[in-house]
C-alpha cells in the first residue's frame, strides 16, 4: 500500500471510528463526564470496521492512545482507558513493537500496574519471537522497576539469543543475577562474556565479577573452617594457618584480586584485605563530607563524631572489621583505630 493510499484510509477510518464511537457512547456522556471514563472499541469490533486494513486501524488506536495519555498526564488525571487503547492496537497489529514497549513502561511506572505491564510485554514476546527489544525491555522492567532481578536476568538472556541485541544485555543479565544472589547464573553469563566478547570493558567487568564470586566462596570456606574449630575446641582459632594444621581446612586460598584474607581471633571474623580497605575508605570519605557540611551549616566543627549522628549528618558510626574512626576536633583529623586494642 502506497503512503498516499495509507494516509487516505487512515483519515477515513478515523472519521468512521469517531462517528461510531460517538453514536455508541452518546448515551453514556453524563457518566463519562462524571467518572472520566468511557469504553474503547475492542480489537474485534475495530477489525470488522477496518475492512481488512488492520494495521491502519492499529495506527488510529495508537495515535488516539498517545493523545489520551498526553492529555491525561498534563492534567494529572487518571488514565482508565489507556490499557484499552493499547489492547486494541496490539490486537489489530500483534507486531506493533512500539505499542508493547510504550505500554509496558507507562503501565508500570505511571499507573503502578506492574502485572499488566508484564502481561502486555509477554504477549508481545509470544507474538514476535525474533524481536530482541521486547525481552530486553521486560528484563529492564523486572530488574529496575519491579525489583525482580532474577526474572529480569532471565529475559536479558532471552534477548541476547536474538539477532541485533546489543552485547550490554549480557552485562545487565550478570548485574541482575548478582543482585538476586544467584552466583551460578552470574558465573555462567560472565564465562560466556569471557569466551565470546572482544570488548575489553565487558571482559574486565566479567573478570571482576568472577573474582568477586571466588572471593565470596573462599570466605565461606574459611568461615566453615573457623566455625568447625570453635565447635570442636570451644575458642576461636589463633590464626588461619592453625586450621590447616588441625585438619579443619585443606589450605588457605589466595585472594583473587591480589590481596589477602585477614582474620581477627578476638571475634572469628575473616575478610578480604581489599574489601576491608574499600569499606574503610568509603566511611572515611562519608565522615569527612559530613564534617564539612556540619561546619558550613553550623559555623563550627562538631565536638565529636557522635554529634554527626545526633544531628543527622550520618546514619551511624561504623565499626569495620574491628576498626572504628577517631576524631580530633582541634585539628579536624580523622583516623582509623583498632577498637579491640585501645
């Protein structure tokens, strides 16, 4: 169909639909004014009226749906008819990718109808088995908006299998699985990235994610040995090496990022030296920033770090792997000190 013919048919259909809708809904005008609602003609009815031009009719419902959305959003009014416009558009044209994506976003974010958004996108995925955009959008919706990262990761993986999908979908899948706590899925996706990608940034992301998994598994292994020693002997082991000598561990694993595993015999805590340092650095910067904001607002420095908590400048004063921060108000200096040795 040429553009001219399509445009003419579109204009005729708009006119016909306006007449039919006005006739059909005329008796409900008072209710529409009172409730801000009136039904939209269904896809099956519109198909009979379109005389075979289903895609053109879908365009009509799409345009009217966008107009309705814009009008209601500008006036901050409810949108009870929006889902009906979307349903009509995709019923007339099941391959209308933009309608599925727009509908999923608006239903979830503007109308707080997460289930309806997921259902719409799932219908689109079923009707368009070659589209990468729809599973990608559903993955993003589940991961970010609906806080269901595991399912989000699954749909990112579906998107990756379809032609044209950007490589970043694998990274998003790994991030979603990591948030959900599924190490096995993170490992699988990152190993695929290492094997298939030639992007240095993607490969570095995968390498770091795999190193983090190994570190977490090493820490769990060490903690099991420490717990076994305490259960058998009744005290915390004096050091990690003693766990190897008495058979609680077969060896001390190496820290995958080049650090070492630190141990505190006072508490039985074990941690990565690099992760501990990162946590100390973060809290140090948080306290420095809080002191600067306190001084800017109060015209003086706090008399102690506890004052920052009382005044709401920081949430809490953290003790990190047995270290806490000390503060000298006369100089403004902050430093970490061993809470068990002072």
